[in-house]
């Protein structure tokens, strides 16, 4: 999307959707009914902790491995902006009644808890066990 700008600039969003390019997620996550984000960074743990519907816009330059993205798709709403018709998928979600969106969100809870505990925040273990867990998650060529 670098050559054409951000995907959200390509569509007309509902009037109740506000776009912030650099929001402070410590605060905004408690003020929103749904959050759309486009970069799966450390902010993901804050967003998941807010327990409100999340929509991740997957773009060509995201760094998620296929297996991680597959788990994320089961945990939150993921829209691939490289697929024709992604705009309709996003607008369909945004135009759902809040109760229906929350119901669909709740259906993903079991997978979201699993994703959060095993990939986002890591297992609840001692420091030594955590180091071993990290070593097992990172390819051997990266571990020093």
C-alpha cells in the first residue's frame, strides 16, 4: 500500500468512525467501541486487554508469520487489505449493530485467550522458564 497511501484513505468510513494516526493507546482503548489497527506491535497486548472488538488491517508489509496470522484471525477480526473487496468486509463489520459485533467478538474469546497467553504475553512462568520459552519460540539462528 506504500504506493497508494493508507488503505483507510481509500474508503468512506461511517460518520461515527474517527481515525487517529498516532493515538495514545493507553487512553483511547477505553473510550472506543471498536478499534482498528494496522501494525501488530507491542500495542496489541494493550488492545487485547481492553477486551473490545479489534479489527486488524493486514497489509503487504506486515511482519506476521503465516501461522501467527492464522491464530490471530481466530482471535480478532483480521482484514487483508491486499484482497479485492476488503473495503466491503470492513464496512460490513463497522455497520453491524454493536450488540451483534460484540456477539461475534465473544465467539473468538477462547482463541483470543489462547493467543494472548501463548503468543502475546507469554506463559505465566518463572524467569528461567520464560527464558526457555523464548528460546523455543525464536529460531535458533536468532538466539544468542
